C-alpha cells in the first residue's frame, strides 16, 4: 500500500520515482539546498512555465524563474520550507498540489518563521513530470513585510 507523506521537504522517500509527488519532492530538495540545476529538473523548460509569489514576483518562462531563484540563493538569506496540509488532484497528464508551506528564513539580520499558501501545478511532457506553475501568497501582511525586509532590505511598495 502506498502512503503519501504528510509533509514534503525533499528528504522523504517516495515509492514511485516517476510520479508527480516525486517531482514535487525533488523540487523541495533542490530549493532547500539552493540547487539551481536540481530546480531545472523539476521545472518545465522554455517559455511555458510561470510563477507568482511575493518574493519572486510574476515570472514567465524558465529563464526568468531561474533568475529569480539565483537572486534569492545569492542573497544574504537562507530559506528552507516544507509543503504540508495539502491536497493532490490529477490524472496522467496534469497534477495539482494545493497546500501550505512552513519554514524558516535565516539572515544576518535575524530569523523569521515562514508560512505561505502554495499551489504547484505539474504536467507530464515527454513522459516526465515537470512544474508548469507556482503560486504562493502570505496570509499575514506583517510576516510578508518582515520577509521582504530580510530579502530586499525593505517591504515592497503596493502596485
């Protein structure tokens, strides 16, 4: 019987290495290690992928998404998160994970506990699961301002 982990950090063992859950786990393993090549293995290449979150902004195409991760990984903060409290929906072509992330942001200026709502959409292309879209949001405006302060030096201005 297959058991789905209740938390995905990249350290869990996934029984089916060709599943969307394994690709999700691989994403978190690479993210938590600051591994851009590992992230490339979990994202769809080319102009199709998109990402929208309060730190990375709206990015379209793998090259823009990669640049956002490179900026985060090259900055003074170290961010580690785990995906939890999630649901999983899909078929043999597309898979959606909807849940929450919790984690920590550590920087010379301090440590911050993180909590986000997160959606990750994967598609199967050429027999391999890859992430097509990510959306993240913060429920707590004060947490978001503190996180942006650590990453950018100040909260971002409203559009």
